[in-house]
C-alpha cells in the first residue's frame, strides 16, 4: 500500500506597517466623530442645520404695504399709489392636473389672436412668445408691462387658460407739473426686506415723499409656507401670514386753487415772453403760518421726473435777499434803540474805513432825507447810518438770528438749508444790513413775516396739517405754533406803515409804486441783490425779491417772491415781478373774499359743509347745492347718489366744484365744463374714462362735445382753455 503524501500548502502572510494601521483607525475615528456631531448638533459651521433644511422646502412671500396718499387741504389727491400689471403666460403642461380646468396655455394660436386685440403686440410675435420650449412661463416684453386695471380686466374677460398677471405698484401724480418740488416724487427701488428677500418698493426721493417716506411706506407683511419642488404650497401644511400695514396718508395745508393761481401767474408771465433763470413764490396764511401755495420755475412732472434741478428753491437754495432785509434791520433799530423816523441823514454814497464805497441805487442820492423816507426809497446809506448810530454787529446778528435767519425753520420738507448770517468786518456789517453778503431762504422770510402779521409773535411755518394712519387714527395735526415775541406792537405798527409807504407813492418817493393796486390794501418791501460769483459780484445781474402781505392792518395773507435775472425782453427787471404779483394778489384776494377794510370791493365768501350724500335723492341734493351756488356736476341718470367729491366734512365755497355719482352709471351724458379750472376739469374727466385733449391753461372756454350728449365708446373730447388773470398796470418802470 502506497502511503499518501501530504499536500504541501504554502501561504503568504501580508503584514501592514504599524503606522498605516494607526492612520486607518484615526480616519475612522474622525468619521465617527463627524457623524456624531452632525447628528447631535443644532449648528454646523455656524449654520442652523434644521433651519437650513426647512428653508430648502419653504418660502417667505412678502405682502407689500400700500404707500399712503398725499392730499391737499380740501382732500384733492396730489399723489397716490396705483396698481399696474405685467402679463404672464404659463407654458408648463404639468401645471394642469384637471384637463377640464387647464392651468397652462393650451391653444397657442387662439390665445395669440385674442391677446393681440388688447395689448400692443402683433399676432406673430405673441405666437413666438407662447411657443418657447423648456420654460415654465413667459412674459411679453414692454407691451405686457405697465398694464392698467382696464387692460387687465379686458384680458381676464377673455378667459384664456394659462394667462395670469403680476401686480406691481407705481406712484401717480394726477396733476402732473403741479406743486412738484413740495410733493416731490417716489420711485421703484429694489431693497432687501426683513426676511432677506429682494423686493421692489416705492421710495421717496424728494419733498414730502422723502421727508415722510417711512410713514408713507407703511410696513410690509409676509406669508410663510412649505413648498414642493415646483414652488407650490404643499397641501395640508401650516401657513403663517402677517398682514401688511398700509402707509399713512398726509394732508397738506396747500390749497389747490391758490397753487393754481401761482402757477398760472408764472405761465402768463412767460406767455408775455418774460424770462428768468429761476422764479419762486411762497404764500402763507398770515394767522397760522400754514403754507397755502408754493410754486417754482423751472418745474417738472413727477410722473416723468424731467427735472433740471433737484433742489427746491423755496427751502433748499439760500441766496442773498437784498433790501427786503431792511425790514428787520429797521425793526432791530426800533427794538434796541431810540429810533426816530423823522431824523435825517445824507443820502448818496458812503465810504467805509477800508475804502469801499457803498451807494444808494441812485448814486446822486436825494440830499438830506428822513429815515422813514429812506426806507420807502430803499436807501442803503440810510441803513448804514442806522447801524453806525443805533446798533452794533452783535445786536444786528442776534436779531437776525432771533427772526429765524441762519437756521432751518424745521418745516416738514427734506433738505432744508440754513442760510448764512455771518459778518465780521465793517463793510460786511453794513452790507448785511441791506441783505448783501448774507443768505436766506424764502421759507425763512415767510417765518420772519409772520411776526409782523401777528403783533410781534413769531410763528413756525408748516406744510402738513394732518397725518392719518391706515386705520383712520390721526397721528399728527399741524396747527398754529407760536415761538416767541420778537417785536412790540409799536414796532409792528410802525414797520407796517413803512411797508405801506413803499407802495403808496410815485417814483420820486418810493421803490414799490409799480406794484400798487387800487382797491387792494397791499404792503410790501422790494429788494434787489447783485448776483455773487467766485470773483465778486456780476455787474447788472440781480436777484429781485418782494416781501408782502395784505390787508395792511390785519393781514390774512403773507408772501415772498424772488427771481434770478428777471428780464422783460427789453432789459427791464420789474415787469416780470409786477405781472406775477398783481395777478396772484387779485386772484387770492377775490378767492378768499379779502377786502381792504375801507372800500368793500368784494363780499366775504359763504361756506357750505358737505354732509354724506350716499343713498340720498339726486334731485334733492342737486337742488340744495344749486341754491347755495356751488358748481355741481352729476354723473349718470340715477335717482340716488352712490358717491361724491369732495368727501363728507369738506368745507366748500362758491368757487368750488361738487361731483355727484348716481346709481345709473351706464347712461352718462357730457357735463358742462365751461368755466372749470384745469384741476377741476381733470377731476371730472377722471370719472368719465374717455380719451381727451386739453389745449392751453387756465379755465375751460370751449368743449368739443356739447353738454348733454350721450357718452359712448366713440366719444373723444377736446377742452380749450383760456387764461384768467388781472392785467398789470401800464405804469411799470424799473426801480
């Protein structure tokens, strides 16, 4: 028997280096540690992991607040937020889960055909937009953006599957180029909200829009919800919504009619080919300091933002005021020395210690004259004599500051300037006394004038009468604010007499005689300041200013008017000033029923407080308003009133307009526009929703469609305006 041999099995043993084993164990330990950290920690590398996971499947959608509305004193809308729409089309078939209720564009050709009837885009172009592949949705370029409410409704009525809208807000200024620098403007800006989302919102850039931006803007809300991979809310999941708080409304002291008078006066002066670098007017209620009108030229349309200058000349551009400052120099002399208007001085020229020669506008002077006559003639040497004999630098500077010059008034507008009241040397001191070498703003001059109209009590001027939040709660009310006494009754009465002497005379006794208006108890102080440059003063170039008020003994209106380089086309500087001021004073005086207290040329205007006319009989309300004498326009043929303009509680006069909208808006006839102001005409047109053109400015003289004509889809109206102003006196000469 053969013995079996054992198989010779050889084996290899693989040996790992010790350092490699240790490395593997270390790596494994690191992995275990990292997994443990991920599993147990709430934050990794500073990131909240749970929140990160939630955010991948959730979204926060901002609910924008509506920006507040800006109104004038009578409730006319000056700035409002309106919705505009962007047209979108959903192209993704997966949006549709029920074939009987399609949620995407199903029929491209039919959809394009219908849309081309509404938006300004041809059929073929729309087909190209709707035929895009691998896109979830599409827009239609500029033709599909900025759609109005009417266009949106017209498209919705087509019931086209897959067609939707994105709503956006835009700021609208119904009166266009009207009170532009005071209102300012707001424009769309992209900002990051509290939730980290980029949103487009309206931000104030100028005027009230900027000064009250935060209050007008309100507070955005939001909706938080879980979403699927397509961005839709997951059914059954929790949704959290915080409602937006709309912005507050701002009510201004501006009277739209007064504002119209100011802007119309400027337009009429330009129509005479009068020119200037700039022109600015401020009118205020003498008893409260409320600003009633604020006009500037050049101006701009806030809807177009076509401005050439970003600063409001009434509050943001200080300039040398010239001789209107003599009012306050004389007042300082009356308050702080034994002023005697009958004392005399030698007029003509004066040579300062440094050799500077300062002269009157007539260098020959008028010989020895009284200080009172020197005021009427706007004599510079009279001021110098007063300063040398009755005052010192510290006293004059202190009094100017006390009147509000050299510091902001605190009026409710952005970018208010302080001006500069600074003088050290003798010549600077004398120049300051007649308004040269120092700078002020029109709003500061209005503030100073309130003291003369209120027996020496200085008032704070204001533009805002009320701020009302979205719930109707009044957050703020503007009212007469007394600051402090700056002059005695004796001083105030004397300075009124001197200002009356400026205008009541002739060329040999006063500088203001071209501004005289028979039947109007107007008092003023004229001023002319040379235009400063980097090398000194430009010969022959001036800024003309006028401070004024009426009636004299118990002023109701104060105003300040200024213009840089006014020119009547023949080298004269006065006509561009007198033309505007006379028209302005006559219209405002007639509007408010102001008379001079001696000759009652007009009667005080009656007033009528509007109640709520809703659900009342059209015939009864119309009769009541017509008996009072207010212009009334009825929209529709209904027997009941459903809305009104102005709103309940508004005080109206016979100069105002009331619109009554009835319960039959389907049968509207053309109203009688004859005699309506431009602003009132635009309000009526907003109720008619018809194409129209307006030719000219002022008041309606002709209308292309007769009153009483039925309005239909073919109605197109043209209104022809005529100017309405008081012709200036023919006796106009330069100071």
